[in-house]
């Protein structure tokens, strides 16, 4: 697919829509999601797959339309993750290979402490 064709897709697709893009059956796509070959989010009984994930799966060397490619130098690899709070949803931007488990735990503890501080002044 070309960049403009990717941009025409919705940001989040159902498993049925993703199956059409990948020219597979819906069952094959859901099997791939269950195995982890394709990443998605299960909401109830239905899967949702991002356009960026489909791009990564089909064309691993292509940067998603909404994300400019960054130079992979030593300074960017050591940079702290960028945290954005979008209406209560924590969005973390980090290097793909960076282990975020410690960061996520610290952020979780900080948010819990903030909430306790609001309830118990």
C-alpha cells in the first residue's frame, strides 16, 4: 500500500476491516491476534487494531504516517520517556526497545499518591 492509501484507513480498525486490508479471513486475523503475531486490543469480544500496527505488520521498515522518523543516536536512546496526560489517559512515548516496567510502576505509584492526597488533605 502507498502512504496515501494507509492514510485513508481509520486510525483504529475492527478485525473485519483489518482482515480486508490484509486480504485474510476474519478468523485468521483473530488467530494472529490471539497468538500475538498481530497486536491489538480486545474490547469485550471484539478486537481493535491500530492503523500503525497494520503498517508495522505489512511494511516493517515504513514509519507510520503520523510519526516522523527519529535519528537513533546514543542521546535519544538514553532519553527519558515522554509522558502526556490526555484526559486521564496516560500516553507514553519512548524508544521501542526501552524497558518501561519500572517507569510504569513509578508513574502508577505517583498517581495513586496524588489521588490519596486529594481525598485526604
